[in-house]
């Protein structure tokens, strides 16, 4: 019935049932917290990880070696960040054609776990030392086993793929055997030695700590200025030829924040390049401890500051003369405790003045109190000048009982609090008249990362790996020493992401001391070596070096684990028939836990069938703190035992902060637990937060940030949902060749080809933020706000056989396949949901597919350049219409038929070559090369284009809603020619 026969008594025809609206059961609401566990169970049932390994046979392997987390607590957000980044990499490398192997692992030995067991003992009043060591170790093992299971489930809930049914554990018997074997390589190649030198010591835990086990917190220390009296002067050649004796009785002033080290002083160091002077006190207030008439030696730059600390004002002291370095070197000092009551001659020896390159005039007095047993610079100076070490401080942080005056006093108590030693020394110095000034200083100070208690430097016999000693192992391709091999690896063999990581670890390795390997604990792999009774550490036969002994140890560890080292009679069984067991001592220290994790390359990459073919990982990935931790321990260990780094690439990420950029702390209540995020939003939202963040710096997370992430997810999900609906019923026979496609659809294939390059390059460079941003901008900009918006008309209203509709559905099919697979490494749960919504199967998974290859002919830069101009013109039209929508002139863009004035002839020709009205989603458009009238709408950023608004002429088609002059002139009432033909073809 013609439209003009309709009257007001007749309702407009309803053609909704004839429109090809999207059809999909894919829900708008994801329900991720409830549905994700179902997909995890599905992947387990399918055995996706193992099927990928089978399918990838023959491919080039890609091995990301997992840095083992500690098995001692629930995961925090930093764990989630780390494991999700690793999963992005293994999934994307697999989908780009590699055999991406990922074996998760756990660090199971060491102080954190042992400390937990000790805490339980203390809580029930049990004495750890009364428990058999093997029983204690088995308790530690059970504790670690329990947390491995908990953390495994928590990691898997994040959607992390890997060999979860067969992870590596440093406490597995084979692992313990390999760790011991790697240690015994140091015994055999000559890098292991026992030395007595100051190391970071925890009096609370009574063990040495590695630098990686130390954290720095603000701490308030005592600071004191102490005068060492000059008691003698060796001969020297003064510049003026006159030998002066005015320094006798003067006091060389030192400054220290560790008063408890004064009893251990053995020298005072000066800086040869520093200007020093002799100063006299001429007056003082009653509160000052300076002596009127007393003379003091000080660095000129620090003299005023020192006298201020002594409560002296300018005018109360004067500078007498210069004191050159050679004169300082001629001085002999007395210890401040010389002659102290009850001293029993302990401090009656002379104190030399020694030049030291470590002395600066940045702070203090310009003179450095030297206690060789309690500082590395002091120790090095002692070695150079033959000073003796002291052994005054016991493992519990107290002075030896027979130390005069201070015997038995604690520096730090068992709970990490300050003991009486500092104050006792300050009082004793004051009583001796040696104290010039005192105060308090708040500064950054080393603490144990486990007990949180302050640490001390303490001289103690320990086992070290010498990193500058040439090794007798024949692996000299990258250097003869551990340090040389490590530096060569850093510079020549390893790619660092970000590149700044190279400088960071290079400077650390370049300046680090020998590696302290021993710990005075029970839970770990023992130092599997024997020492000859009565021999000195520098004797050639001090260490037993015998391959037969090593072989027996390895065999026993493989069979029964490292516990056998502690069983009665083990030494006798191992040494019997090789040497006399009675002549050797069994070392009972355990290895630094960083040696354990540093050895993982040997029992994971080298020994496992799913390790690395050459024993070298493609990538290690951890936080930036691991430049001094696992990256470095693995580097040093591998350089000592295989001659090079165990990795080709290292990637580091930052730490997690709250939304305000503050460090997370339970006491501040600003922590974000991964499980809480998963319970509220789902793991894919947490993963998306990682993808949206720049992981190379510290990352912020909190409620508002997660809300923004969830909103981005919803927008992306709606894009995927539209594609699913628009592709309902799509068949391969419907595809249209590229040559027959309209330009708009060919343009989308060009954009896909561009994206293919961008996505692959981004994943290869571990630029996940760049990958997601490119995909998200494409999905929301190119697709939802442009292509989908334009092509909805063709998809909904064109005939199924229409070339335009077939082209759009062909493009949608390509879009679906690529977007779903490209997003799968980042959003594995959602990608699976999307994939199965279109390809339902009991045996298939999106994660069993690779990224599809993109035909080279899709790339069409010339077409893209042409459409760049078209899209710029469209922006002007869209902005002009938006103003008319805002002032209610129109309700929809289809009510308009604007006239577009275009100055550039090439742009005008481009617009005329396409259906620009369809591109602008208007019912008609006029194109003119005439100058735009003054009232035309313009955008400053798109010069040369003006838009004059006009209303569309005609009636509204009740099927497609376009306003066209021919509506109502066809057989089907109130339709346009296109819709009338579609209805005819459909038999309506």
C-alpha cells in the first residue's frame, strides 16, 4: 500500500522482524568471578598446556625461567603483577609460533621458613636447640609443602598457564643434590675459601645475611665525637724544616654513629687529599665537654660543624696551623680507653694514623675511626696495613663475657631492641675525658627483611666464593674470574629490558665483595665439604677435594635428600675407604638461600626434559630489586660453574603502590590483595590492570583505578559482543574477495594488517601496554565509533546477498579471529568465552591456536592515505551535526543532509568517490567545491572544510530510518527503494 494512502488512523508499518539485528547469547555482563573457575577446570580437563607442548614439537623453544617465590604466605599484589607479566609472555610467544615452556617453581629453604617454625616453638615454650635437627628440618619441609599448595592454587586462579602438576621445588631431593653439586664445583675449582671478615649479621636470627636479605629503614642512632690523644710522633720531613712537637697531647677527633664499636678500634684513618688544621679551644659554655686550652685536629671544612656540636660558638676556638698529610701519618695515638679503670691493659696498645681513600669531608670530622671487625672499609684498610681483627662480639650481639668493662653487655637484644652497649660506651668515653660531643641521628639503616630488627657488621668466620680469583675450570671464553665472566655476560650476552637494568647490575657486580655463602642455620642445603683438623684456612690441604667423596654425597642426596648430611655416621660412611674420617671436620653451615635459587638453572633448565636445550633461558623476569637478588645470584653462580650467564634476556618491573603513590603497608591499610580483586571483578580485570600499566616503573592500584580498568573492559567486551551478534549464521561461502570489497571494508583489512605488525612487534618487545592500547584504540575508535557505526545500516538492512553486507561480514570474521586471538594472552578467560561463543566445542580452546597470518595484499597505504582525508572531513560533519542535536534541531544524524564545502580538489574528489552520506550516517550529503559561506561550521584543526546544515528531504523509511524522497513510492508502505527490494526478495 503506497505511503500516501496512509491516514492518521493507520499506524506506521512495523518492519522490525525483517531487520537483521545481531543475535548472540554472549552476555553483556561478564560474571568473571563466578565463571573463571569453570574455564580453569575446562583447561585442566583438556590438558591445554601439555597439548601445546605436543603440538609445538619441532618449534624453536622459548623458555621463561621462573624466579621462585617463597613458600611462606598468601600472594600479594606484587606476586600477581609478576606472574601475570610472565603469562603474557609465555602465551604470546606460544601464539607467535614458539614452543613456550613455563615451569613454575618455589624457593623452599632458608630463614623465612625457619623463622616461622621458630616462632611456633617460642609460642609454645619449646627450645629449638633441644629438637633433633632432622626433625626440625622436616617440620620446615612440611610448612613449605603446605604453602606451595596454597600459592599454586592462587597463581592458577590468575589464569597463569604452566606445568603446574610438576613444578620445581628447591627442596626436592634432585634439586638439593644439584645445589650441593654446584657448590662442590666451587670446592674443586678453587673459588671457595673460608675467611674471617665483617659481614652483615643479624643478632636476632644469629646468622649472616646477604645484601638481598637486607632492607633499609629509618633508624635513630647515637652519634659521638671522640678525641684520640696524640702520644708520639715518628720522624718526618716538615716543609719548613722545623720539627714541631705541638701535636703531642692534641686530640684527633673522630665521629661515629656506632659507639659500641669503640672497644674494637685499631686505627684512625685520614684522607691524604683533605686539608686539616690544628685548632685550640679558647673558651666554652658550661654545657660543653670541650677543654679550654685543648687542641684538636680536624678537617678544615668540618671544623665549624664539629665545634657547633660541642656547643662552642665562633670566637671560642681558633685555628693554629695547617697539618699536612705526612705529619698526620707520623702520629701515634692512644686508644680513648687506655688506662681506664678495670681495663686490664686491653686498650694499652698504640693506635696508628693511616691514609685511607675511603675518607671524605662530606660529613663527620675528616677522620675515620677504624674497627676492622665491623666494617668493610675498615677491614680492607686492616688487610693493607696488617692490623689485627678483634672478636669481641658474639653471635647474639653481645660482647664476650671476658671483655673488660663491657663484658656481656648487649648491642642489640634478642627482640631487636637497643641494648646497653652504646650508652655504656658513651659514659665510659665521657669518664675518660675523650667525649667532645654527642647527639642523635635519624638515618637509613640496614634491617633484616625477616625479623625487621637492625643489623650489625660483625667479624665472623664464613665461607666465601672468591669472585676475583682465576678459576681452574677451563671455561675462560668470557673471562677467568667470576667477576670478569659476569661483567662480560652483562655487556655482551644479555639483553636488558628496560636497558637501564644493564647499568644497574653492572655497577653492582663491578663493585661487589666476595659472595658470603654460609649461614648459621638449619633449614637449607648444607655446605657439603670437609676440612682437615688442625689445618689453617690458607693451607693447601685445608679443604678435602676428592671427586669420589663428591660422588658419594650426590648419590646420597639424590636418594634421601639433604637431611642425610645431619644423620649420625654420615661423615664416616662418606669418607670411609677414601680418607680417615677422624682427620676431618664436617661443615654444618647451610648455603645462602640465594645460592639455592641461583642454581635453579642447573636442575630446571639443564636437567628437565622441558627445560632449555642448551641450559640457557631466553628470559628471566622479576622486580627491580632482583638486580641485587636473583638476577645477580644466578649470574654469579652460573659464571662460577658454567662460565657465563644462565639467561639471554632479563626483564624487570617496578613495585606496586597505592593510588596516591605510597608504598603499601598493612599498618596503613592500603594493601590490595589479589584475591579481593578477583572476588569482586575477576582475574581478567587484574590482568587488564597489568596490561594497561607501564610496568617498567612503579605501578599504582586501588579502587578507583580498578573501576577505570573495569570500564575499559566493558567497552572492549561490548565490541566483541557486537561482532559475535553481527556474525550470527556467517558461512564461508558468504566471504567476498578483497578485489570486490567497497573501500571502507578494504580499509579495515589494511588496518588489521597494520595491527598485525604492531601486535607482534609489541609482544616480541614485551610492550604489553602498547599492545593493549593499540587493540583498545582500534576496537573503540576504528571499530565501535567508526566502522561498526557506519556498517550497521548495511548489516541490519541490506539483503543477505548484498556485496556491501557480505564485505562487512567478511571483514567482521577477520576482525573476530584476530582480535580474539591477539587479546587471548592478556584476557585468557574472556577470550575463551568469546571464542567458544562462536565456535562451541568440547575439545577446542582459543589457547590451542596461534595468531593467524595476515595476507600481505591487505596492506594498502594509498587507500589509507585517501581515507585519512575522508575521516578528517567526516569529523567536521559529525561535529556540526552534534551542535544541531544539542539544540534539538534534530534528534538523529539521519534527519540531516548537510552541504560540505571542500577547498582541496583532491579531497573533494575522494569524498565524491565514496558514499559520503553513508560514511557520515546522514540521509544525504551535498558536496561542493565553492567557498564555504560565512555561517558554515568549521573545525580549526581541519582547515579547508565548511559544513552548512540542511534537513533531509522526504519521508522516513520505517525499516532503515533514512529520510529519502522516494519513501512511500514503493510496493511496501513507508520504505525506500533499498528496503522495498530486500522485502520483495525475502517474500514479505
